């Protein structure tokens, strides 16, 4: 790939990749600092609902206040960038419209904002790199199709679990293995009742948004990440919510395999997670019955097979995202993009929901997300988590029940809802991938 050489060449020519970041929370601010250290890349603009976050990040990177322009006006931002200054804005959609920005990274974690930013970036023929996997599992199929038609790139970022798991999947296939399972380590057991209130103290101690931490604790984030993997690879959750056993690393290869061989799966080709000591790692369980490959694996790894563990004992989140930026801009390559809507993340009530109640978003008090196959989600008439925020309960939902369309009215003014409806209509007409490949 020679990404470093290409980046250094652009730096020498005075043409570094100019990047905009939407969302300056834990991930977005970390990415800004990382980009600031990479020869051949520059962070030129930051959008956040609280502009002071962007101002603070630029200050931490050594930019004086006079070098940073805070504005929501497109023309003023254009002038500032032409003059070599940095831009901070509360207007997320302005960044994809800035001529001087080559690529945008979306890091808000909010499906509606993510959909709008990605749509705008793609329609301005600028690559968009998603640290917002919530948007991807909701309307990523449509956004990727639009990007390909516009000759640009839509991709989930490297560093997040979907990116590194897709890398393991690619490598395994290129070595002639069957991928039996792609999985991640989760560093705690799921607490389905976690909310921003219960997570607040820990979140603030880690400089995190309490809702985001709650979404990790209640399992929604794990479900979203592995749904993105399912949609990109065709591997499926074996059961709704997956199995999630606590397994030691050495035993992964014995558990995450089909039942007929002593494992937990009713099928081959699954996504799942472990609450054992795998975190922060990810893993692939691969299979071969080819005698020569098994001979070579015995020589190299001392493993007998026919199942083998391929472990990456870390994922580095936003620190690895610049690779996706470079691949998108320099090579036109995607790290992770959906090929079909194989899996959905649907809403399960955290508490009793009353008729007329407006539903909160991810990490709130009202629902958590659980993964299931698209076929199962359609059969249950389940509501996709990406369109739940701001919707209204029309039929009482008991704690632990799946929220269904017949008892729920989504916010039809939300941009992500309109894109989801468009995606569904295209799937129904056979214009987009709609199910298991």
C-alpha cells in the first residue's frame, strides 16, 4: 500500500490530507491529536454541539486563539481555511461542504446526525469515515451504495472492532480458511438496566459521555459493532443477543465452533462476543480440512486443528482511524462497508413504557439494543435502534419486551428515519442487499 510514503510525498508537496472531524468527544478529540502527529495529514476543522471542545483541542495542539475561527457561516469558514487558520463550528453539516476539507470523520455516535453528515459528505463527493457505527447498522447499506454511485468512499473506521474484525476476515479468506466465527472481547457482563444516571460517576472519571458509557454497559454498543461485521461479511448472530460466554483465551477455539464439534453454535459462520479475558482484543475462529494447510499450521502454530484461533489482542479505537482516512483518500479503499442487511439491532424496553411517552436515545432509560438476523427482526416486527430516538409509544410495552412497529411511531422528521425508509423501499425492490447472502 505504501501509505506512509504517499503521505510523506503529499507533505513534501504541501498537500497534506485535510480532515474535518464531526463530534469532539472522547473519540473525536483523540483522533484530532493523533492526526496532528501524522506527516501528510492535517486536522483543519472540528464541529461539535459545544464549540468550546474544538477550541480546547486546537489549543492543546498548540494553536493560538487567533489561529482558530469559530463560525457557522460557510463563507467565513471558507475564508478562514484559505488563510491557513483552523475552523470550529456547531454546524455539523457545514464541514462536508467546505471546499478545503478532503475527508470527514463522523464521531458523534448519533444515528440522525451521522446520517446527515455522511449523506452531505457523499453528495459533495468527499470520503466519509464513520466512527459512528450506530448510523452504519441503520442506513449504511444505502450510504455505501450512494458513495459508490458518486465515486467516493463510505467506510466504517479502522481501530473500532468492526474494522479490525474485517481485517481478520480478509486475511483468513486470503489464506484459504473458512471463517467460523468473528468475535470480540467485552470487558464486563451486560447490565441491561444501565443508564446515563448509573454510569455518570464512572463516565466523568474517564472523560466520557455518560450515555455512551451506559450504551457499552447495557450491551448496545457490542450489538451494534457485531451487526456491522455481520452486514459486511455475511456472518450471522446464532441467537438473538448472541451467546456471550465468559471464555478464557485458550478455550476460544473450543467454544466458538459448531455444536457437533463441542461448541456453542447451531450454524457455521457466526458473530459473537466473550466476557472472558479477551478484551480489548478481537478474534477469528477459522477452519480448514485441507491436509497441506493443516500440516503447515501444525508446523507454524503447533495447533492440530481443524479449528484455529487467530487473535488480535488489541484494538486501538481512534488511534487506528487515520489508516482508514489514508486508504479512503489515497486508494479509494473501504475498511468496512455493508454488503447486505444481514443483521439488525432492535430495541428492547429497559422499563415499562407508557402510551404517549417519547422515547430517549442510546444509553438512556428506555431501551437497549440487541442483535438478531434481519429475517428474525422482520418476523418480530421489531423497531431498529437507529430510528428509535424521539419516537412515541402507541401501545404499552413491558420491561424486557421488544418494541414493535405496531405499537411505536418513529419521529418521521428525523433524517435517519427518511433514509431508513428509502433504504427499505430499495431493498424491497431488490435494488439493495436485503438479507443473508
